[in-house]
């Protein structure tokens, strides 16, 4: 059987979506079973493993020119994407598990409207002290309930950057609110 190199498939003359589709199809035919076995060993259930393989090929389809030129490097690229996706999912799972295990403070509403207004004003003032980008990420995620992927698209950022701003913003807000709380005690 004659193997077509990825370089031949991804040549600068690749001009149509059909050419890119052929590249992705060839990569899928060659590597999807191996990627599924890898994903199955790295994820807790078969459905998640299938989702991971699908996501790898979706990423390849979105950016076919980012796949390396030769076949071996192309396979390595697919495996690297798979491993990175697994790491991202594991990190998210660990954060969710940690949040579930940590004692949640009782959500107490201030007993009077004046206390509620003071609390809102304090949070708003703390939010205003964040950089505009970080504030946007915090507001979209924490107050509007938007998922990280959507925020990344809306703000034209990588998802990892959104998660970094969330982490830093939460830390800064906690410090600001604790500092203000200490001053009022």
C-alpha cells in the first residue's frame, strides 16, 4: 500500500475544504483506533474517550495547516492534542471535586436592605479595582454564568487565558474583600 505523506496532503497548494477534509479523513482512518485506546486508558469511561477522540479531530479540522508535514509528526501532533485535552479535563474535574468537598459558606442574605446595599456596593467597588479584562471574565463567568469556552470566544482569548484570569481575579477579589472586612471589624 502506498502511503501518502502528510506533507503531500498539506502542501501549500491545498486550496479547498475538500483537500482539508481528505487530510483529516486520512488521519482519522489511520489513527482513530489508537487514539481511542489511548483516551480509554486516560479517561474514566468509554463515552468520554469517544468525546476526546472527536475533539482531537475537530481541532485538526479547524486548523488543518497546523498539522505537521510528515506522517509520524502528524501522529505525534494528534497524540499531543489528546494528552492535552485529557489533562484539561482532569484539571477541571479536580477543581470541581475540590469545590464540592470544601465546606461552602452558608449563603446568608443580609437581614435588612441597607446591609444588602452595602454588600453589593462593596463587591462592585472590589470588581472595579480589577483590570477591565479580568473584570469582564469574572462578571461573565461568576455573575452571568457563561462557560469558559464561550467567554474565550466572546473575548477572543484562549481558554487557558480565561481560566488564568478567573483564578487571579478570584484571588484578588478575595484579598480585597477580606481586607475591607478587616477594616470594618
